């Protein structure tokens, strides 16, 4: 079976740098395993099975990663209060990153990428009033920290930040990929939530993986809608070609990993059920 997939096309793991193309939505690796909220699986247990045999791994995967009929929550439209809360985060962060990163002026993809990284930093508790990035530069995020009354070093756990993350990720992708890839992007949103409810998404930072909810897919879809609106504002060379090929390639790999993990899990389930059916007829004897 495939390895567990990372968090929904968030880019490679590692420290955030000042490069929105190579670091689109990175999340720092950590050895710290905070307490897991009730009802959520502790994905840090993956560290304990690295050296297990293939047979043990398959057995563990069956017991811990497969729910015979994992239901996706029935989607609903966010309330006005929910929309306002999340979009306040989105718009405030977009405004602030343009102040913190004046070099991204005129490059809307960079703005969206920096905003996405900023939200992920908030969710991981890695944003400080004065934050040193991977390229050595120091950026002023004091307005963001003060505005949300955050304690530096403590993850921001309010769901509005998770939804802003989903929204900005897909808005940046839609703006980058363009309208030709709209169907693929929408399928990626659905696959990501499917992977969550089936236990195929693992933690890549200090904060726990946010669960699939009745509005999580909606925020991804809204990001696509607004990203394609952005696309009409800023001319592109071709509707068939992405604006940032390097970043697109990484996202394509992430999308493919998620889809492959879902397919492998389904194939494993069918194989397991087939063995059970044979045993029910012939017993355990060869």
C-alpha cells in the first residue's frame, strides 16, 4: 500500500523560506507530539512502525486506516457569520503579508502563497512578532499576532484558520493552474476530505490534522471559484499552461499521492474481503 499522504497539497515539509514557488504552504517537521484532541487519531504512532515487517504493516493499516464505510459529512453552505469570520482572516492576512513582503508587489501568486504560509505558521504556532525565515530575513508579523491575540509558540486552533488554510491553498492553486484544470482541482478537494475520513492524512506540524467537516470541502471549492476570478484579472500566457510550473509539479505529485492512497486502500479492502470470503467457505485449511 502507499505511504500516508501529507496534508492536502501543502507542498514539501521543511522550514518556511521566502520562496513561494518552492515552499508553497510548507509546514515544519517536529519531534514534539502534543496531546491529540478526543476523537482524533494520534498519527505520531507512524514513527513506531517504520521498521515493522510488510505483513505487520499491512495488518496495522487494516486495523487503523480503513473504515468500511467512512462517511463524508454532508456539505452545507457556511452561515454568514462563518463566511465573515474566515474571510476576515483571509483578507487581513493578505493585506499584512503585502506589508511584510513588499517584494511580492505585482505578483498575485506570491501574495497568495505568502498568505497561505502565514496561516500555516499561525496554525503551527510558528509565528512570532518578529519572525526569522529560512532565507535569514526577519519579517514583522506583530500586527497579525496582536490582531488575533495569539501567544507565540502556541498553535492557533480555531477552525476559521483551518478553513482559511483550505481556501487559500485552493485559491492559489486555481490562480496558478488556470481554468483548464478546474475539474482536477475540485476532485483534489473531494479526495483530500475522503483521505481524512479514511485516516490517510498524517500530521506534518505541531498542530493536529483538522477533521473533515460539513463545510471543509466548501471552503476548498470557494477558493477555486475565487482563484479563477483572480485569473481573469491577471492575464496569463496560456490557459493550458500554469503560471508557476515548479509549484504546479509539486501539487500534481501531492494530488496523485492522495488519489493513489485511496485506490490502494480500496484494493487492499477488496483483497481482505476476498480472503475472508474464501475462508468462510473452505476454512483455514490449505
